[in-house]
């Protein structure tokens, strides 16, 4: 093969590997942050705004993800709080033995050679029993 043909193919492969690596890193970071947040949510009875505290925990567990792009949803004892980082009425739904679910979504961008950006969405959900 000529060097003129090998270089673009090599660069294409490297760009693809880098893009997929970044998305994989973001997915793992999001999964770990949701795991930490859900465990904290399970023991957060008595807090006046459990969603606000857990949102802070998730943001701190994933410092490289943009807070404005990270969307959190909560289901506390069957009551949904969609795309919010606050739920002042959530304290009444934190009933021991019932389920609390934390869901996070985060947009990602895959850049492919000559095709422009392709958007995707990363999502992680975890449920815990309220203690």
C-alpha cells in the first residue's frame, strides 16, 4: 500500500477509537454517579428536598459532565419528578421499605469522518429500597 492511502485510513481509525472511548468514559462516569446518588437517596429519609441533595451528589460524582446537560428524574414511592433537580414535596414520598429510582440522561456526540456529528443519548437508571 502506498503511504498516501495508509495515512487517511489510520487517522480515520484513530478518530473513531477516540470518539468511542470518550462516549464509553462518559457512560461509565454517568453510571457511577447514578449508583452513588441512588445509594445516598435510599438513606435520605427526613430531608426536606431529597432531590436537591441527590442532584448535588450526582454532580459532584461526575465533575467532568456538564450540569446543564445532565438531566435527572426521580421516582419516589411511585411519584415521578421528571427532569428536575428539586422536589420539595418529595420528602413525604420517602417511605421506608418503598422504592426510590434515580434516572440520569446525558447527550453525547459521535464525530465520524466526513459525516458530521451524530448525536446520541446516554441513560442510566437505578432503584433502591428506601431505608
